[in-house]
């Protein structure tokens, strides 16, 4: 029935009202009916609603994110009288501008399960639109990825079961030109269908850009067809840059019983439309063939499906019922190149995937039975994050109908060989080979998925379980149980970021909802010899350990039924309820023997912790008892002797804590803090005997006072008193968050209090301080003065100590102005002055002066140093050490034997080491665990060095028959990370005595290398019977190497024989052979200082020598430095003749030498010497 004319006639009486109030009634009517859930329509400037020409100034449509489309200047020019003839006749429907900012969110709707044939709708009226246009269409960047403008011109007509439309859409902005033209027509009565589609655009157009076609070429797509719908053929052609890429036909075929058939046959060279690296996959031709039909009942039969490319071969057939479930399928496919080389797959995403081959096989036929099979095998997988030699998935199962519902059962076996994840940690955990199985079942119309068997197996780990997933269309719920084992936890080391060892097993059962967060779970984790490379934890986890958890979470809160930990002598558990309203959780600890943690831990510990109340107001109590506790730190162990009791009572309100009571007591220490509602804390503490920490200060140490809470924090008034003149006060404001304050710290203390925190050094002496802290707890916030007087500093690595240490530091403006000095126990003084920054990078400007400082190593050297050293620049790295040191009276003794005798015995282990012994070794840097000696690690950047060490003379090198004087200068450059020495101390005079044989030295140098051990190089020679013999002493002064050679070349023992006796070794007498052996012993460091050396030391001479001449006469020579540059030498022979020699060094190069003798002879000369 045609009702539109009747409705129009009935509406005429309303025309007058509408004309008078277009905005008030019709606008509201249209907005209300066009708007809906998630859609709001607003119309502005609606005029001429019931006239032949209606206009809308603006129409906007918005969703939850705002307006997504705006239409301006909308015009509807139509014929009202045509409605009486049942015709909607529109001369023009146009818009001046349409702005589409973005595409709106699409609503969800399920497709109808029933199939339908193609036909135009049979409307109660005919529709004729003469012009449908938009002069300007603006698409926002969010629509297609870039903003563009265009225009639309179209017309449409639908009447009597026949329809026709024509459309032209063109791009009009400055971008690449593009055009879409469509002409389509269809008549229900004849079934005649016309389709003519042409889409083309210039290079760089929006379509090729969005599709990512390489080079964004010029493109053209044409689809054309004209004929009856029951026998319709459309030709399809795609071109880029004038070259055909795809061509073929799409046919629609009529069949018996109202079925609709189809035949798709397309082929071409699509490789240029993909990135060049996909050329191997597509080759120069890809083809698609699909033949089938859809019956009137909705059954879809795909009789032929074939797709071919160079690396793709897919063929098969399938039948789907009207309900969408399969009735049959047979699909075979393969991906891979003929030569077996890897091929890149054309997959989306940034990660590239290559395979050597993929084989696919799927089969099922309800007519032959319920069983189905499927196999997928991937060989040579290589993609970002994962590589595998072979991945296989084999499936089988049943598809059947029961009680009008479809059922699916599946068993999926999977295996991976040569699996290598990119992440090394994951690779180590997973292993190269892994297998598994999943069994699942599903029922149509049901709301869940059952997984009765889940298995994963690796080299030494495994997982078994079962699960039920319910509520797929509502609140998702997962329930089930599982067991996991890891027989070698070291596989997880890389993932954990630390070394692991041992084995572990986990069992879990329960249920949970990922959407609501509800769960009910039982779990147990057991470990065997678990280790995490932390000595204390490893000792505790040795043997069997276990964690049990039983908990449930509902709408009312979380119930912790059990959380327990068991390991060695440790037992810990927690139980209770947690909720927003009120919580009550109790935790208990029973650690009966701390020695389970190894090392020096001893004693027992037990306690109870309880939390009660809501988050906005709760109470926390802690009670614990320790018995004879020890942690391996000598001072702390002495403080923890006996029974130690700890009790804490804390109230929480609005995220802040209020301490009601805290108490710690044992025979050595008593401390308590009590509070009240006014936030006033009374503090008192007493150490029964400070000698427990500092033996030199026996007596009690007490601390007491108050801390009163206020709006800004706590007002402190504390005082500490103890033996040795310790008396200090802390007053002022401490911020509530503990980040800083405005405090004054004044009084006196003992520097020895710091020894417990020093890595081996010892300091003593009274310290006075008067400091202010304003700001955060940092050195830069301090001001005032700190002073040490009459102090002493010792370091076990040095052979001297500093005494009478007086140092004052004035702190202000983030800097400390330092001045002071100290005497060396070995002799001399050290002065210190300058400034040091108190904030990173700690800029320094310090000066250290040496005044007659005697530096020594009793086994190696002794010297007197004068000079000045400066340290300027950042102490944190990048600063510079510079200066000049002058050495005098330097004695370097080449030891009789090497200095390695005191080294640790290789492989030595300390068993059951007492705590005090271990503490001593730690302070001496002998633990080799990073805890001793040097303290922390190196600076971020090393300190630069520019240090000149000068000694024009008086560097004596003696021992093993050697007696030499050297002089010169040595410069140390580079950095503390790589010291670069240059220069050397060279020979002034010297000799080598072996068995009374005196050899004058031709060379002697002394240098320093990286570890600052002196390096010596000494040479002497002698000529006998045409053979020149050489002896050399080279290497570190601690263990030099002696070598002999000659010209012509002779064995070393022959060289030594000629050197000492002037004859070959074969001619030596027994006595001379013994003397030769003694000489070797002397040179090897086993001969001692010798009688002449002891006489020289006894007389205090710098040189003492006894020589024998060629005629057998003897000469005694004694030398001594009278001043730093004046050397005197006296010679007396066995005939009573004597001579006095004087050397005066005017400079490094000019020397005045004079001599006079008892025979009346005298001489004077000026000598110029220069080293090259």
C-alpha cells in the first residue's frame, strides 16, 4: 500500500504552524530522531522546512570524542506536490562544504546468519535525485593520514524496482590529482546489471601512498560489466605507470534452485606493488582462481580455490553450512622456493619473517566421518626475536553435532627444534628443543573452552596442567591446576640478572577472573639447593626450602589463609584479611639458628608483626627477641651479646605514622622512645661501656632528649655524653619527611668513633665541632667549624704514621676551608691547606707541603722529601695533581732475597674464622672481596698527574755487591688510571764488588713504573785476554735479574770466571771454584751486606771502598756529602800517601772539581756535563 500521499495530505494542516516556528518544532524533531546512543546531531539555521526549498546553515554530528563531521550550506530543492503521486522528486540535494575531521567509532552489530539474493529494495515511493553535490569536501588528517580537499557531483534514481546512479569524486587541492567515476544501474524485472568503475590518480596519490606501494606510482583501476545478473561478467584491470599489473574476470552465475554461483579468475605481475625484497616470493606472476556457489539455503560451496606465485602454492575446496560451521574442507599448501633458500614473507608489521618452507594440510568431511586432521610445518624460521630450525604443529580431532549444537574436539601436538630466541636470557631458559601438547573441546552455544591437558617439555624442565575458560561472552573466568618443574635454575640466570643454581618445582590450583580481579588460589613452591650468589641467602636455601600460599579475593576483600616460608632453621608465616574497611594480618618469624646463613652469623631470632585497622587509621605492632646474635661485624657482635628484645607500637593515620612506643634492650644497650597524642617523643639510650666499640674509652655513653612534632616537622633537643670528653648537642627543626632541617650540632667527640667505618685506617684524638645544617641532609648544607687537635692517623699499608695532627675545617657556602699539619713518626712534617667543595663534583684547591718528611720501606728504601703538591679541580674525576718533590739522602737497598715471602699462600682458605680476625683482615684489604683496603671503586674520571721528582745526587743503590750513586729527575704524567713516567736517575759514580774484584760501573739508571717499584738497570765490564766481559743487573729493585755476556760470546759461567779470575773456568782451583759459587750467591741476593757495607753504615759515610792495585797494593777511599751540593772524598794507600778530592755542583751541568795530595800535587777544573 502506498501511504506516503495520505501522510502528506494529513500533514497539510500543520504547515502553517511549521512555517511560523521552523526552529522550535521541526528542528527539535529532527535532532531528537537523528540523534541516538553515542551520536548527537545539532542543526543550526533550518528554514523553509515545508516549502519547495529547505536550507540548513550548519549541521554537526558528534560522538563521545566530539564533532566528527560538519555540513555547511545544505540545500534541499524538492517537489511537495510530487508526494501526492508517490514520488520523492529532489531537484537538488547539495552542501556548500562538508568537513570530515575523522571517522567515528563503529558500533558493534552481528551479521544475519541467513543468506539472501540480490535485489533493489521495493520502496512505497519512487525516488529521483537530480543533483547530489558537495562543492567542497575537506577530509582531516586523521581520516586518511593526510589532509585533502575534493568535490562531489552525483545523481540517483530509484523507481519501480529499477535504479540508476552516477557519481564523480575529484581531488581539488594542490596534491596529486585523483578521480573516481562510477556509473551503475539495475532492473529487478530483467535482472540487467550495469557497472562501470574507473579510479585513477597521479603518482604520489593518496591510495598508493596508504597502500605503501614502492615509489607511489601513477595508478588506474577499472571494473566494467554489463549483462543479466544471472550471467554477469565484469572485467578487472589494474595498472601502475601504464603497465598492466592485474587482469581477469569476475563472473556471477545463476544456478538451479535459486543458487548464486561465482567464478573469479585474476592473474598478473604484482611484484612491483610490493617492496623489492618480496620479489622472490611473488615472482613475475600471481594467480587466483575461485569457483563456487551459495545455495538458497545459505550453504557456501567453494569447489575450487587455487592461488599460485613463485613461492606459494595453495589449493583446496571447502563447504560451509548456513550456520557458518564447516561441512567439509580439504586444503593443501606450500610456501618455499624451489632451491630451498629462505624467502621473505609479505607480512604486515616492521619485523621481517623469512622461512625455508611452510607446509600446510587440512582435511575434514562430515559425510565420511567426524574426524579432522591438520598439519603445519615451518622449516628455517628467521624473524626478529626468534629463529628456529623446525616448528611443527600437528592437530587431529572431531567435529560433530549433538542436541542441535556443534562440538569441536582437538588434540594439538607441537614441537620446536633448534629454537633460538634473540634474547639470550630467554634462549638459555627455553633451550633449543621444546615439545608440548594441548587438548581442547568447544560446544556451539556454550560459554567456555575446556583444556583438559596442557603439556610443555624442555631439556630439564616441564609443565603439565588443565584449565577451563568460561564466560567468553560475559565475565571471563579461568580455573584449573598445573605443575611446573625446573631441574636446573641456572638456565634462568640471565633473566634474573644474577647467577642462579639449584632446582625448583611449583604447583598451582584455583580459579580467577582477569576482568574483575577475583581469585581463589592454592600454590606451593619447593626448592632444592637453591642459590642466588648471595652468601647468606644461599646458606639459608641449602637443602630443601618451601613457600606455601593459600588466598582468595572477593568483593569484600582478600583473605590470606596461609603464606608460609620454610628453609633450614627458618619458619615464617602470615595469615589474615585485607580490605578497604578493616584489615587484620599477623606475621610470625622463628629463626632458631642464624648460622644457617653461613659466615659469622650466629644466634636465634623470633618475632611477631601485626597490622590491624583500615588504611585511614591502623595500628602496627612488632615484638621480637634475639639471643646471642652475631653478624660478623666485631663491634656489632659485642653489642648484641645476650638476649636482645625489640618492641615497636606504631599508629597510622591518613598516610602518616605516629610512634607510640619503641624499645630495644640487652645487657649492653638500652634504648626507648615513647610518644603521646601531641606528637612529643621522649628519647633515651644508654651504651653500658663505650669500650665495646673503642677500647681506649671505657665508660657509659648516654643519649637523651625530646622530639616535639609540629606543622613543619620535629623540634629536636638531644644531648649525648660519654667518656673521653664526649659531649654533643643537637637542637633545631627536623623536617617531617626526614629530608633535612634547620639544626645546630655542637660539642666534642673522639675521632676514634669513625674507625668502625674506615677500611683499615685508624684515627684518634679529640674533635670539637660547632655546625649548622640548613636544608637537605647533604654536606653542602653544612656551615660552621670542625677541628681535630693532637690527633694520630695510621694506615697498615704505610711504614709510618701521622702524629700531633691538627686540622681545622671551616664550612660555608658549600665549601670547606682547610688548614693544618702533622708530624711523621719517621721524621719531618706535613702541612695541609686550601679548600674543598662539599657537593659533587667536589672541586678542590688543596696544597700539601712536605718538610723533611722521611719516607721509607724498611726492606727497600728510605728518603727525605721536601716540596709541595697541589690538588686542583673536581675530586670526583678530572682534577689534577701537580707539584715538585726534592729527594735527599735516598738509600735504596736491593734486598738479599725477594720481597714475595709475605704473600698469601695460594688457595689458602680461612675455616671458622673468628669475627675479630676477619675484621682485621678486612681493614687490611686482605679479603679480596672488594670490602677492604681501597674503599670504593674508582672515580668516574681519573685524576690527572703532573709531578716532578728531583734528586740531583745522593740516591744510593746498594746491595748484592753493588754500590752506586745516582742523580737526576723523574716526571710522572698521565692519570691515576694510567701513570706515564718519564726521565730517570742516572749514574754519578759507582762500582760492583765481587770477591774483592772491583768493577767500575759504565751504566746505572733508576726509573719508576706503574706500581711505583723502582726499576734498576746497571752494567759493568772488564777485559782479560782479549775477552770483554759484561755483567748486567736489571728489573725491579725488589727482585732484579743478573745476567752475564761477553765478546766473543761465551757461556755465563765462563764469563763470570774470566770476570773474576781472568782465566777460563776449566783452569780454576777448588778454592777459586768455591769463591765463584760465593760470588754467584752474592749476586743472587744471598750474600748479605758484607763487612765493608757494615763499616760504611757504622761510620755514617756515603761511600767506603777498599781497592787492590795491579801490584797488590791496597787503597782505602771514604766519601761524604758535606752539603747538598758539596762532596768530599779521601784516599789513603798502603804507602801512607793520601789525597783529598772536592766536587762542587754549581748546577745540573757545571761542576768544579779540586784535589790535593800529601805528595804536594794539586789540581782544579771546571767540567760541563750534559745527558742526551
